[in-house]
């Protein structure tokens, strides 16, 4: 039976190529979009997740790290240090803003997530310095290396906002949020640059505990003693940041995934249906010789399975080959290919192949051997 299916398929290699190509295109689109979504998910929450803190202190109603809508008094840090379970408390000032390079066009701005931290503590500062000087000095800033790649910012350049500027002293890694990147400065530099009033205003406090297992106890105690303060783990805060950034992308992604699935289904279904119609006489002869409908159905399903398998292998192979190249070429194209996603795409291809075989099967059931011989 498999021999019959293969013979029918490979008799028209052009049609087979079109069918396999359609399925491969569908698999490629689904694979690359899923990989892109996974990559973005890891990237946009990566900084918050990798800060070695047990708890983050924010004000009530704060949705995520990027919006940075939290406002806390510096005195909260003093109170937090008095807790016996707390080891280290580090204040952060976080502000999203748009800047441009000195000497460049004022209209050529790009987004920056300015983070002011205490370099004596280090917690909440650069995760990994890859070049230049850190911690930054007065009037200096350490930027994420992706800002250097995407916007051409060099060490020694000045980032300008209004009448203020910061000089780039180094590059760090781990602070890329896709559409914006983190830039680190000292608390004093950040306060002066942003002209904060009052100067004791803070955005977050990050805490480490002597015993991380006491997170829930400490969080409950702080929230009870300081109304308006919300305590959250780094993992949960990273998840909230991901949800906020990716929530606008997900509906579009789902629509494109559905379109990709329908494209593969339509191409495979039409080509297999056309092949079945053209082979109607041969199928009629098989019926006349005593072959049952279930046998013929299996032939068509095997044709569809072979087409789906070839399309999946080609599409998955192209995805694995092109994804790293695309990421190197376009920095925003951050991908992460997981075997679970490949398995899910294989399952989707199987469903695609089964559905594509359904209409030709209905055609086979209506073939009358007598009419075939009369024709």
C-alpha cells in the first residue's frame, strides 16, 4: 500500500514539490514565530529574573519593571534594613526615557531604561560588564551592549536628554528588553540627571535575605507594616514584566500562526485532491478488482502523511538553519528554539496532513468503477 502511495506521489514531482513546499513554508512560519516569541519572553524578563534578589519592594499598583510606575520614600530602605531576616537592601531609581547621541540628530532618539543604583552595594546594577569601566563615575553611565549594536553608541559618547547628558563608560550584558535597553548610573548621577524632587524619591528596593525560605513571611510583615508597599519575588516580577510587554504581541502572533497553518493545509489539501482526481481511473480499476474503500482511503492518507513528513523535515531544517543567522543579522530578532516547540509543530503538521486527506477521501468514496470504464 505504501508503494502505491509513493508511486502516486512521485509520479508528479512538480506537484509533490509544491505540496511539500507549502507544508514546509507553514512549518517554517510557525517555527520561526514560536522561536521568536520564546526568545522575546526570555529576553524581556531576563534582567529582573537574574538580579540576585529574594524580594522586590514596589508601590501598590506597579505593573512591571519597564513602566517603573513605583514611587517609594528612601526611608523605607532604612525600615527594611531593621528586619532581622534581611541581609542586603539596595535602592533603585528606574525611569524610561528617550535620548540621542551628542553630535547626532535630535530626532534620532532611542529608548533607554535608566537605572540608578548604589555601586557600593552593587545589587540591581550591571549583571555582567563586558567592556570599559564599571561602576560608572559621576556623570557616567554603563549601557547594555545591545544599545551599542543597534544604535552605534560607543564608549565615550554622550547620551543627551534636554540640557543634560551622560557619558558612556562601559558596556554590560543582560539588560536588553528588545525595544529598550538598560543604562546604569549611580544614584547621585541619576538624581541630578532626572532632577528628581524630592531627592529622596526611589522606585524600587531589592532585598536579599539570610534565609530565602523566609520570603513569604518577610513580604507579609512588610506589607502589613507599610501600607501602599507591595513585595514581590524576582520571578513573579519578571513574569509581570513579560505579560505587560508581550500582551500586545500575542494576539497578532496567534492570528499569524493560524494563517500559516491554513496556508499549509490549503496547499497540501489542494495538491493531494488534484492528484486524486487525476488518478480517478486508476482508483476505479482498483475498486473493480475488489479493493475496498478503506484500502483506498489508507493510500490517500499515506500520501498525505508522506507529504506532511517531508514538509516538516524541510521546514524544521530551514528554521534551525536560518534562526541563528537572522539573530546575528537583526539584533531585535531574538530566537530560542526548544524541542518542545518542534514536537508541537510536528503534531500540528500531523493534524494538517490528516485534514488535507479528508476531502480526497470523500472523492474516492463516490468513484463508480462502472462509470470509470464507460468513460
